[in-house]
C-alpha cells in the first residue's frame, strides 16, 4: 500500500514537472517569436532611419547654400560642405554658436522650436559683415537652418536704385529745359526777331542730349545682353584712333586743347573696329571734357611682352579722380564729383568697360603721380 502511495506521488510530481516544462517551453517559444518579430521591426526601423539619414545627407550635400541641422539643445548634428566652407569644420554635438560665432542663428533656431514642427520662418541677418537670408524649419527632434548669402543681391538692388535715381536726375534737366524754352517760345518775348531761332536751336540741342542718352542706354543694354556681335580681326591700333580724333576735333579746338600722339609703330590688335572706336571715342571725349583749357591730351600705345597685350593709354590734364571715384568710375550712370557740373549721361565709360570685356581685354584708370596732375585711362587689347 505504501509503495502505491509513493508511486502515485512520484507520478504526480513527474506529471507536474512535465506540465511546467511544457508551459515553459511554450512561453520560451512565444518569447523567441516576439524577440524575432521585434528584432525584425527594429531592423526595419534601422533601415528606415538609415535611408532617411542617407536622404538627408544627400539633400544637404546637394544644397547650394550652407545648411546646418541642430538638435533641441542647439548642438550641431549635420552640416553640408558649403557650411563647412563658410564656418569651418565641426564636431557632432558642438554648439551652434561655437561653429558660427554668432548668436543670431541661435535665436532663429530657438524661434523655430517655438513655432513647432511644420512651421518655418525666414530672416535676414549679418554674419561677419555679410548679409545672409536664413530659413529655419523645425521637424521632429531637429531644426534645419539654410543660409543664402545675399551680398550680391543687395549690391544689385543698390545699383538698381542708383540707376533709377541717376537716370531720373539726367532726364529731369533736359526735360525741364525743353519745357522752359517751349514756354518762352510761345510767349510774347519769344516772338522777338532772332529770339525764336535761338530758342529752337536750344530745344534741338536738349533733344539731342535725350537722343544721345537713349542711344547710349540701348548700346549698353545690347552689349550687356550679349546681343551685340563681336567680330574680331587684326587691326593696326592707329586705325581705331582716326575716326574718334576726327569727331572730337572741334570739341578740342573750342577748349584749345592739344592732342599729342606718340606713334604706336606697327602694333596691331584683335578688335571689332566699330566697337573699339566707340570705346576710344568715349574715353577720349572724357579726357577732353575734363582737361583744362589750353591743356594737353596725350595718347600712347605699348606692347607688354609678359602677357602679349597691347595697352592704349589716354592721359588728360584735368584735376584727376578722387580715390572713391576710381573704384566706381566704370559703373552705369556713375558720375565723379568733378563731373557733376558738366553735361553727360554717366554711361560713356561704362560702355567702354563692357566693350573692352567683350574683347577679352580690360580698361582701368589711375591718377598721375604728383607733381603731375590729371588721370590716365588704359585700354588693354589682345595683340594680333
């Protein structure tokens, strides 16, 4: 009897152990299945994250603007090559201010956080004396900052404003003169013998100023847009002086200005004859206009053995140029201080500048060294 009880107890314990083992095996299998599924899910998440990271890196690399990604603590996590070129290398996690050396971007990033995901803002800030248009956008745990250097945009904007202001000024004078002359012509005083002819002659003169301004603007627009064809051919440099000198002969005679030419010898240049003559005409006209009465305008040419260029130099006997004018003298509508009281459009030297660039050459100006006075303009052509 005792043996049967022990046998039943042992059997019961065995069955209980088998049940526990079976339940543990099932539980382990379920855990293993859950672990495999979770591992697969994590692998998918990692793959997705890797793809997203790769896409973000590609987007940053392809951006034409410096782009920086920061976390919630304003630590730099990513920066493209343009950003590194602008601000220098970075270590992941370094603060935004340490990289960019400005608090302006930190404030923009913080404001983007305050706006929240999906929102973006745009501001213009100055970083190391350069203007940047900054766009910031918060997404998830990061803020992306894209910076566009707008130095050239602002320069062009100022140039456009200057152009409009100068053009308005240049148009106002002849238009006001024409109106006054026309009103005088229709008044009783304008009917006096000889007065009408004189008034009409002055009106015609003012109309010619407007016509010259219009032609110069059209020429400049045509040259700048590349619509003006350039036909380069070997030309003796002396040939491009003949027509400009003939056209300005009377102007020089009225001021009793002597034009001296140092014979350039057999130098030849590659040039479009008509355009080269126009550039020389504009510079020579400028030299005669600003030379004092009984002054001298000198023309010379020389060959540079170092770069194979031929330099045509036109020297006046005027008061010279202010240093700040030397930097801007070839801009459209810019007129130096010494030119304010003289008629002109401020386009002649700009046209000469564009013509020389179209020839693959250049034009520059400098003042003569004391005790000599005056300025000299150098037109550099390619040698034929």
